[in-house]
C-alpha cells in the first residue's frame, strides 16, 4: 500500500469511529427534538412503524 491510501484508510476509520460515538447520538437527538411528543405517546401510523423499524410490522 502506498502512503496516500494508508492516510485515507486511517481517516475513514477515524470518521467511522466519530460517527458511531458522537455523530449518531447527535443526529438522533436532533431527530427526536423535531418529532412532536405526541408521536411517541400515541400509536403511530402502521406505515411509520414499517419504515422506522428493521422488521416489517403487518397490521
């Protein structure tokens, strides 16, 4: 491996670690702040469940 590709690989690894440790919680916080509190207390739309959960919910 030549030096530029090694540096690029290190930068990608560092970015991935940052994304997992601080990026994703920040994004989740921003998303949660933008969603009204009613959406968490009341039963959400079946389509909304299907898109947000990895397993498809059939109602």
